[in-house]
């Protein structure tokens, strides 16, 4: 293994743990009293706000006595699955970067000597944008596959145990499903000709968004990205499949649009093109109890001051 491969594997693990723990401390502990102003689902009953969030929590250390308070707020085997999946992510990063460093990928390390700085920057940005869009397409349909009844019951249901995810919840996933996603995530260096800086930008975007989307913290880049999108997916199950940007949900009609109040009227209009998906495919294969639960969550997300809900297109 090339030394830079080892460094990449360790870097992924350190970044994930430090970033997640920082979000937990800065928001769930220091800003617990003002959760309504930043939390995506401020009424969540499982939240680790306040004292529980002050407990240092890393997946592999959850079995220790000092983490008992944190463990009480999570699924029983969260610590084990999160540790396994973090190890898989680190191993995938290490092997990919090793392949790049040893010339066994399509990534090149040096720019042509006669290229200007502007051309180098423009090329790297174009390649990064292209592989981000490619990832969007692959991940969207992979995610839709995971929501087909057999795949959901066998693999993806585990990840949806958390209806209002918080820091460290994103790694609670079936390891076989995680392997499939990591194949998608780390495939560009082996299929697309690019400079290593383009791959670095791509990984920075995907890694940061992956943690933020499961943080329960409301963050937004207007018109481009919001953490509420994926949080709504966990809450309502069968909307907002795209990650991290909403483009393919807009294109496929699976985006959830936030309810809007009608001026002068005591009602809310749900402008949600994906509501039809609840009837056609989203609920198919679920038990009657699950159908009632999902429909109830949808109504609660869109109920108006007088309890009136309308559907708008």
C-alpha cells in the first residue's frame, strides 16, 4: 500500500469523526435551547439535545461505560454497524488513492507543461462537475432500487430506523448496501479520465454533504442544496431520493415541496408533485399499518392552522 493510500484511509475516518462530533457539540449541546431555530425536525422525540449530546461519542467506543447515555438514544447495534461501515469507507478510500498513486487508475497527477493556470483550473472544475452529475444519476437510481419492496426489507429498512437523523446516524446502514454505494462513490477514478484535484473536490463535496444530510441541522445554499431535503426523505420515506442535490427529484417528480400558506385563507396548499408517488409506487409492497403511518406523516408535515390541507401542483 502506498503511504498516501494509508493517509487517505485514515483521513476519511478522522474527518468523519471530527466533523460529526463537532456538529454534535456545536449544535446539539451548545445550542440545545434554541433547537427550533436550526433543527430540521425540532419536535423529534429521539433527539440528543442537551446533556446527552455532551457525551463524547464515537461508533467503536459506544460499548464503553461513559457512552451509556449516548447508547440509550440509538439502535442497539448502531455502534457495531457504524464502525464496520466506517472501516469499509476508509478501506475503499485507501485502495482507490493507492491505485491513483501507483498509476492503476485513469487519474493523472500532473498537468501538461504548456497549459495555463486558467486552463488547468477550468479543466479540473469541469471534470469535478461532470463526475458529481454522474454520481447524482447513479446514486438516484441506486436509491430508488433500495426502495423496491424486497431490497427495502432486506437492506435499506435498517437505515430508515432513524426518522429524524442526527450526527453519526448516516453510517447506520446494512454493510452490503454500503459496499454497493462505495462502488458508485469510488468508481470515477477507474472510468473517467481526470486530474487528481477534480477527484479531491468531488470527494470533499460528497463527504461533507453525506454528514450534513444526516445531521438534523438546517443548512441551505439557496437554489442548490438544503439539508432539509434528505431529512424529509427519512421522515416521509418515499420522496427526495436524490443526493446531495435535488435536480433528479425535480426531473422525476419525486421532490417534496414544502407546504405554503395561502394569504388571506386559513389553509395550507401542499405543492408536492410527488404526492402521486405515494399512491402509485411509494406505498406499494408496504403493510396496511405502514401505509397508514406514511400517509399520516405526510399529512402532519402539511397540516395548516385549522387542520386543512389542500393539494396543489
